């Protein structure tokens, strides 16, 4: 169900073709929030159009369609955003590995945690660059609070927390 709202949210940020939506999805949501392939997005576009939540704004060569969100689509997106989230199943392989890390030798466990530290550093750099770009790009009607800017900041802070945890965990492993 959330794919529906992810697509509506991407279209709320501006009309787009299925191809452009797939690119937006990969750039802004896929790594951090939700995974969907082009084979998922196109059928969802058809369902959204059938439900009157989006419309074809333009048809181009070779059947290329540009979609735009409708007023009903904005209402549905707004209603979903304001509703409490449903309980979610947690499936995080990274956390599962950390729960089971005591099965490793101390040097191996340190290597795993050090990779977490390096990953957190890389992610923080990547997200800060995205945040800087969002902060300087004033072309969007909502300015710097454009689509995803608040989520980017959450990601930066989570990466910083992951880094702090990794440093703490390395210290704990050294003491053990």
C-alpha cells in the first residue's frame, strides 16, 4: 500500500513520466525508505489513474505519458500522511548480524563494527551533500523544505548516531 503513497508523493513534487518517476524513486527513496522497481511502478500508475488519484497530463512520442497528481490524489496523500502508521514487520539484516555478533571471535567482531563505523561515515558525507544541495536550491516552491529535506536530516542524524554507537561498541569490545 505504501508504494501508492510513495508514487503520489513523488508526483506531488511535480508531474513526471513513469521513467522519470523510477529515476526519482531510485535517487530519493530506494536506498533509504522504500524499494520498488520499474515493474512495480508502472502497474501502480495504472491503478492510481484508474482510481482518479493521478491523471495523464501529457502524451508524447512512443506512448510516453506524463502523470500529474489530482486533487483527490493530494487528499489521499494528505490523509495517509496524517494517519498513524500501521505496525511494521522489522527485517533488518544489519541489526540481526549485530544481535548475533557474539558468535564471532573478538577480532572478527571488531572488524564488523569497524565496517559499521566506516559505513556511517560514508552515509553521513553523502547525506550532508544531499542536504547542502537541497538547502541551496531555491527553485522549488517550498524552498529548502522541499520533498525529503526533513528525511535527509533524519538520515544524517541516524548516521551520526550509528557512528557514535560503533565507537562505543569498539570500546566495549576492547574492554571485553
